[in-house]
C-alpha cells in the first residue's frame, strides 16, 4: 500500500516542470494464489487512477498558410521565396499534432512552433498577422546548445525535405496562461487570431541573432 506504479510523458513533464505527477498511476497489490498457482490479475488489480478527465476531449482542427517573414525581405536572402502549409489537431487531453509541407527549402530547419502574440502598438501588430511573442507549443527542433531554447526540449528533430512526418507537440510551461492543459488548448482554439505558426531556419536565426524572428510564419485558422 506504500508503493505505486507511475507513467510519465513529455506532455506531463512540460505541464508540470517542477514536480511532474505523471499521467496515470496505480497502487501495487499482491496477487494471492488459491491452489499453489498464480491467478490472473483481476480487473480491480489492474485498475489505475488518473486525474485526467474521462469525458471525450475537445479537439480543434486548424491550419496555417506559411509565407516568408516580413523581416526576411533583404538583399541576397536565398530563403525569401520559401513557403509552406501546416495542418494542426490540438486536443484538450494534451494530444497536439502537426503535419507540415514546405513548398521549397532553405537552410536546415532548427525549430517549428506555435507562438502567442504579446501585443503591439498598432492593430496589425496585436494579431497573428504581424505580432511577435514567445513560443507556446513546440513540435520539433534542434536542442544543440546556442540555438533556440524555450525551457522545454523539442520532442523531436525536424525532418529534412518538403514533407515531414506527423509531429507531436508539447506545451511550453513558462508561456502558459492557464494552470490546466484543457484551458490552455481551448484558448488557442477559441482565439486563433492571437497565435501563429513559425518555422525557424539556421540562416534566419544567424541573421537576426540573438532574436529568433523565423523564416516563414502564418496565423492559425480554424479548419
């Protein structure tokens, strides 16, 4: 009764960086044999408790048209014509998925993430069209020292090529507006005008260092 089995995930770690409670857990119990042979575990012995909601998760299907960051229009920039498209499925149970198609390529991609607007001085810079802000959800990137770091490691590296595999994201704990994942994801789905998808390349990062402006970006939209 003093021991329990716990399962941790990247999402639970990003949601609770200081003290990760895990996603599911269960108390250890003895299996008492009846005739000298072990019996199969009962459903009670196999049950686990979870703090997650048992209701069906709420999912938001979204997309983003990626075009060159306005700051990328400088002389001799070989990435000024890069563009792309993103399909997103963000669910309140913590399932955050993205599929990205790049219509042309540039230097190696070092980060793909959703940013939240911080607001600006004009109406244009207060929305995802032209705003800037910190990363709220990370999908892939390069965790090498000296590159982009958001207080949570990138779950996977970005794949080279025009069309990468489906990626799973993680919330950035330092950028969260709400305590619970359900509320955080709901805010993204209900206020897409405040969020944009950003793709960072090694070249764009070097050009604007120490600020990470990104190579291509696009506001989130409900599908």
